[in-house]
C-alpha cells in the first residue's frame, strides 16, 4: 500500500499559479526525490502535504484514507515531518530547547520545566543520529551546517513516518552530507518514507529510489533513479537541453582592476594576496571554513581587516565599511541572499534601486518614481527575472529570480568588481545555466568577477583562473588547463595534510 498519494492538486496565490494538477506518491521505506526548477511547485506541494498550506482542490490519501490537515501540528501528530529550506530555529534558545519546543518535559506537578531531562532526551537523540553537538549550546552560536543538523534532529524527534527534506544539504560539507545519507538509509530501513528535494543532481544516484518531476506546477513524470540518466531528468525539468561545456571568455582578460596584498582579517584570512583583471572570472575554491567568504567580506568592508592593502584600478583604497567598497566600485553578492542581499518585504523595484538611491533623488529630496520604474523594468527584461511586475514582493519570487534581483541591484550601481559568493546555491539547473551565462556576459562586458563556490564542477566550468584556500591561506593558483577536481582537493587539504603528517 502507498504511504501517501496526492492527486490532481491545484493551488494559486495572488497573481501566481503554483500548482495545476500536480501529483505525487510515496511508499514506505522509499527515498523519493521531487525535482523541478525553482518555481516548479515542489515546496508548495510539500507544504500542502505538511498542513502549512491548504490546497484549492485535489485529494491526498495517507495510509489509504483521505486527509485534510488543519495545520502543521496536526500533520506532525500524524507522523509527517518537514525540514524546510529556510531554517526554522530560534537562535536565542539552546539546541535541546529548539528540538523539543512546545513539548518540554515538566516537573513539580507540571509547574516547572525539567531542564535536566530535556537535555538528556536531546543528548540521546543527537547521539542516536551521530550528531556531535552539546544540547546546551545556544543555536545562534552554531554554523549554518550545524543548525541544519539540529533541524533534522528536531524533525526526527516526532518519530515521523514521512520525512520531507527540502534542500537539506545546501549548507553541508561532504563529510556532513555523508552522515546525513547514512541517517537517511537507517530511516529507510525502518520503513520511513522520505521525500527528498534537492537541486544537486549528483545526489540522486546516491540516495533516491524514484524521481518525480514537476514543471510550472504540473506533473511531468516519475522515473526510476538508478536506470534513468541525469540528462533525461534534466530534460524533464527544464524542457530543453542544458550544456555543461566550459564557458570561455570572448576576449583575453585586460588590466588588473582589483589587487589585494597581504590581507589579514581574523583567523580565516591570513596573508591573502590576489588580483582580478577586467573581463576575468576568478574562481575561489576550498572546503567549508577555508576562509573564502571571509576574504570577500574583508575586501568589501563588512569585516575590518587588521592589515593589508586593497588597490582598485591601481589606486590604494581605505575600505573600512561596505559604503566605502561601493564607492570604490566593488559589489558583493552574499551567499545568504535573503539575509544580506534582499529586503524580502519590499518589491522588486525597491530592491533593484536600493544600492543607488542617490541617482533617483530630486533636488527637493524626493525619490523619482518614473526613473526607478524604468530601471527596474530594464533589468527585469535584461536578466529575464520572472515576476508578474516590478511591484511584486521579492519574497514571493523563486530562489533563482531572487538571485537575479541581487545581481540587478549591483548592475544598477555599475560596479567594476563583483564578488559572487555561492551564486547558484539553492537554485535549479535551469536557473544555474542562466546565472552562468550572466556571469560570462558580465565578464565579457569588462567586469572583474570573483566567484566563490563549493561546487567543483562549477568552479572548473566558469573560471579563467582558480585560487584555492585552506585554513585561511591561499595554497595554490591554477590555470584552467592545470585544474582538475583532484588537484583542487589536494590544494584544499594541503595544510590539513601537513598537520596530520
């Protein structure tokens, strides 16, 4: 018998049709991947199953019985857990408090919280999942990867029969992903049905039994993961062929635009020197915690360097704040676009012009509405931002389109140097291809691009040169003809290997 079956599901939001006749099924002890481009309706369908959204029409059967959950709590009590793409933790509380929020053990006739038992229960759960975190640790002090593991523990604490994982590996390194997959296989062996949403195509062969694809809110098909090629699945997702050839610049790189010398900033930026030329994409590779993001933040003025020099167009710049960096012609697209790159509650137009508001001020100090509207519409067309209008709230856009809005913000400012930190994290293969094309186009137009990425195929495909970091230092620089995944990994673990020896 099927564990869950969703048929003919429709759901619309104001101005957006999210689902139109979508379907999905899950068997006990199965890992079923749900794939599709951003905006395909994957998360919406899962939120309906988890009781977060109410469907407009269609039916859902759970253990053969029709269900219509009144809310997330009812779905949880029925044994449906969901790990959201966006973390749902309370940073001021401990790990144990987050895991058992609303279900804390009590003592003294139910009048007081039993903190000792709370921590014991959390410790036992974390140990069972092989998660080495002290349950008394405040969640806000954990890395994003460790916070993700707490989310997983929280979901599993409900003894879920169905576990929905929405991009669970987006912030995890390879070792943590291996632990997660081990955990998934153990749950699968106990009969738990797992719905797995991911944009990382290489994960499918490792973990999925079947794959269902949605496109534009509609059901495309369900295939066997082991016997279906990645090219076939990608074709189902995007409805077109996606090339994986290396993108080569139209022209040779020009003069040096950004020159960083002996930069020091905290423990993860140690004597870092590099340069970027006009028309060049410089790839920054390394393991999580290598210091790549910290370098970008130091150059951008988000973190104050202890020493070092930054030269833009040959001129030494004293960059102490992001404002100084922007004036110098440097833009930074953070890996956490929703926290640092966008005003989610504001519309597309406001987000596009926010880095360059002085251009749109009248002599009387008022914003000029018409030029702002024209600028937003220009970038919507240029970047193919899929939005009903410039007045749409950014929070309602898919991840790929949100990323394009961040790009538009810095293009409106006309920065000469652009740092792209994990530019394709959390977006699908189709949107990735568009971002890759955009990066190459920007470089061909003379921009100097620094691309930080944890995906080695992305680094190899896009970079004109590759800088590799390990533990805060640059351990090597590679030309494209020298670069392989193996060589990059050797350099990315160089200092660790030296210490082990």
